[in-house]
């Protein structure tokens, strides 16, 4: 089933007219967090059991199941954090840009380190992409911080770069002292 943008807009308008809130309640969020914490606990016990048990280390079946537990545990953590983030922040786009900026800086740095370590086998384009990605994610991080500050009503300024505090005429900030106003210096 494909839901178009118009259908979502109509649904949103219907909810607004009927007084229904489209946001998740704190009770639902708490219930999801509790279920997630229990899933994270059981999957981490399974992963620890796999890592400690020599009998299953060479079995492809158990390796696949361990990877399943690892990936779904990551998904559970991501779901909980995503729901908390969207409930807490005012600007979801800026918050997710902040997260992806941090993740991207880490991933790009790791990629660059690996391409430098494996320079004999690593493709030069992979290294170049890592550099471009690192610069792009740094820019994304800076932009997200700017947007979050702007959304909260904080006026982001860079020290020394504000035009508002700079006098229009350099001489207008010149203050004459009584001795120099008469044309001489008294000793």
C-alpha cells in the first residue's frame, strides 16, 4: 500500500479537526523503552554466551544468530533513542543532523584511518571519499548546531565577526581627552 503525501496531509488535517494528538504520549514512550531495555538485556546475554562458548565459535549458524542479536540490539537502541530525541527537542531535523554529523565524523575518520593503514590495498577513491565525507559531516555538524541554537532563540555569533558591534566610522570611536582637545599634552 502506497501512502501519498496528500493522504498524510488529509490525515493530519483530520486529526487537527477532531482534536486528536498525533504525538506519542510519555506513557507509550516509557512502555517502548521498557520493552527495548528487556530486549537489549536478553540479546546482550546471548552475545556474551556466544563469545564465551568455544563450542559454537566455528558454527556458521551460531555466528549468523549472534550477528542477528547484535544488529537487532543496535536497532532497539536506535529506536529508543530516536523516540526520546523526537520527544525532547524542538527541531527534529536539526537534532538528527547533529547525530548524523557526529556519526559521520566518526565513520569518516575510521575510513580514513583504515585507508591510510591499508594503503597498499585501499583504493585511492575510497580515501578521497573519506576526506570529502569528513568535511561534509563537519559542515553538517556545524549547521545542525547553528539550527538548534536558532530554534531555541539563541543568536549564534562568532566572536569578532559581528557587524552590529563594529563602529561604522573608525574615527567615531575615537575619544578625545581634555589635554589633546586643546592641541597639546600637559605634563
